[in-house]
C-alpha cells in the first residue's frame, strides 16, 4: 500500500482528504467566515442564505449566500458602513467565491494562496476565486482578508 501524504505531512488518501461536493465546500467556508470573533474577519455576516437542502448545484453554480462586511469606516458615517464583499456559489464539484469589492487585492492574494482565480467581465466587474477542495477553504480566508484590506482604497 502506498503512503499518500498531503502537504502538511498528515497521512490519508487523497480521496478522503478531498471534499468534492460544492455544497459541502460552501458550508465549510460559511463556518469559517462566521467563526471569527476578533481580527479582520470578525465583522463578516452571511446574508441571503439558501437552505443547503434546497440547493441544486450544477456546472454553472447556484448562489448559496452573500458575504457582507460591516463596521467599515465611511466618509461621513461614524457608525461605519456595510458592503457586500462577495457571493458564494455551489457547483457540482467545487464552490466559487465571486468577489464584488476589494477587487484590486484579490488576484494577487489568490495566486499567493495557490488558488485558481479569474476576472469576470461584467459591469461592475467581479473576480472569481475557486474552492476545489477542503484545503482551499482555509486558504481562501487569506483572500477574504486581503479584499477587506483593499476596501480602504475603494468607495464603499
């Protein structure tokens, strides 16, 4: 039997380490996004959440939820504003994070995190980051943090 190890040295087969369901990946990401009580991710909220049982993902993806950042410093608003940072879509075999804000920071952060990324040519523009297995969930949090940091230079 061949010993298959992932990048952190833990044992296990590639099949058992890989989470293939796009719905499950979207759920894992949601858990990570709302689990933070401090740091840059603490002010994230999920909105327009679809029940996982009702999602019917396909190759084009179905929107699972939106991600909103609150408590942002605004020009005239001492309380801080909110911005829709991204939407998360479930596909058959992956999840997709469609960033709507902090776009200048997303491509570089995604590449640094070894995630597949591409622009989406719509108006307003968006940037897509693909979550293809469970290990990508933790790495995409770095991209979310970079997008939040990138909001400082944008009009929110």
